[in-house]
């Protein structure tokens, strides 16, 4: 079976399991951070509450979100080389959506830094709408990876 082929051999399923575990960590952070932003924005810049939110966001980014994203990428690219996924249609679209999700991640990190500088660039409504992005992206990615419709 294709699951056992490639240089990873019998380790393929373990690498795949690790891939999905770190996907969960990454996505958990992606759902939490914009939620934090909504609460953070209500605190006046320079207040003690503002400082607490800056601290929470920085820790979430440095301990969970960014390391998880890096692990997901490393394991995902390893799986792609292992399974020769670069020649498959589902993978092309998955790659594009994952790339966009990584861009969203980068944008969020930038937004956290703006909040830390005392800026409040977006209204709460827009933040709440943007909060839907990782959920939609995750649904599309999982369908592509599991169902592989093309
Ligand atoms: C960051 C870049 C990523 C790359 C390069 C990548 C690549 C891959 C590849 C090649 C496989 C198939 C492994 C195989 O069957 O041998 C796979 C499986 C999977 N990926 Fe990713 N992935 C990435 C990110 C993600 C993300 C962000 C999600 C979810 C939001 C995700 C969810 C899954 C799932 C659920 C599977 C298991 C599918 C199955 O049952 O075979 N991946 N990934």
C-alpha cells in the first residue's frame, strides 16, 4: 500500500500521526489568538491589563503557535516527499491553502506586535469575522487530505 511505500517505510503512519497532533496544536493557537485580540483591544494602551494581554499573546505565539507551525511544515513536507505528493492534484490545492493559512499566521503575529505598541488598527467586528478564517481553512485542508477528491 502507498502508506508503507517511500523512504519512511513503516514509520510513515507515526509521522502522519505526529503531523496531525501538531496540526491540532497549531490550529488551537490560531483560534485562540484572534479571540485574545478581541479582549485585548478593550484594554487602554499602557494599562496593567494591556500588559497582561501582551504577555499572554507573546507566550502563546512563542511557546505554541510558531513552533507548532514549523513542526507541521517539516513533517508535512517529509510526508509529501515520502508519498511523492507533489504530483497529485489534491496536494497542489492543499499546499496553496496551507500557504495562505501560514500567511494568516504571519499577519496575526504582526497584529499582536501592533497591539503591543498601543495601536488598535481593526474594529472588533472585523476581528470576529477574521476569526472564521482558520476554521474554514482547516475544513478545506482536512477534506483535501482525507477525501482527496482529485
Ligand atoms: C504545512 C504544510 C503541510 C504539508 C506540506 C502537508 C502534507 C501532507 C501530506 C503529504 C499528507 C499525506 C501523507 C500520506 O498519506 O502519506 C498529509 C496528511 C494529512 N494532513 Fe497535512 N500537510 C500540511 C499541513 C496540514 C494542515 C495545516 C492540516 C490541517 C489543518 C493538515 C491535515 C492533514 C491530515 C488530516 C492528514 C491525514 C490524511 C490521511 O488520513 O491520509 N496538514 N499532509
